[in-house]
C-alpha cells in the first residue's frame, strides 16, 4: 500500500525525488546517485528513502518504534539512540514552525514544516535550544539542534515525529500529549 501511494504521489508531481528502495525492499540504487555517503564527519546520510536520516550514519538503532504502548498509548514517532551533543539534521527543506522547551514532553524541540510535501517533522529531546527560531528556513541536511536527554526522556536519544499538515492547527499535531493528529511512522520514509 505504501509503495502504491508513493508511486501515485510521484506521478501527480506531489512528491519530490524519491528512491523506493526502502519501501519495496529492493536495495538497488534506482536514481544513479551515490546513496552510500560515509558519515561521522558532519555530513548527513543519504542511503535511500525519501527524506534524509536525521543523524550521522553510526546512529541507526531505533530503541522505541512507532507503536501502541499499553501504559502511554500510541508512541507518535521513533526514538533513535544517540549520545548527547551529536548533530541533528533537517530531513528536508522547510520552515521552522516552533522551537522551544517543553519540560513535560519533548524537552528542547524544533518543528519544521516541509511545504513541498505538506508534512511536518518534530525533533525532540535536544540538549539545548535548537539553532533556529519560528519563521526561519532550513535546508535538507542542515544542523538544526544537538541531541540530548531533555523533557520526558529515559536516556539520551532523538525522538522524531512526522505528520501531515503544517503544524499550525491542533488537528495537525500528533503528539503523545494531545492524542490528536495525522502522524505517521517516519521510519520507512527516512534514508538509512
């Protein structure tokens, strides 16, 4: 179903350049670009998928998936293990919608709207405030924040949530505090 939806969006011109390798299980490089960019030197990872992986290549372990948890309900995103102080990258070009601290939830976080696909991404638990303020633009692969353990967190990690809409309406927000929204599992859409 996801593969067909992506193909449909591509044919309608509503989705930017995409490699379907992570969706259809085929790891072949279909767009003739180098999808094996070494990282660890500050360069973002480009390993297939639709959006950039938000961390350096060595940080790939998902410790908490997008799934229902009996105690807390749906976990609206994925948690990726990463020590404090590492770069977090914008997954695509966009406009910062929110950037602040929420002690009871995401801690230091940043929300970016990606108008080209009408989706938003939220990055949580930074070690300090994000490097951008609402209204500023960011580019894919730009460092937006450093990883941390702020907010409601059991250890250092990046929580990333993706969803439809620009994040200006409460119905756009898929956070564990609201239980509302149009969030979706970001994992299949991130280049690993």
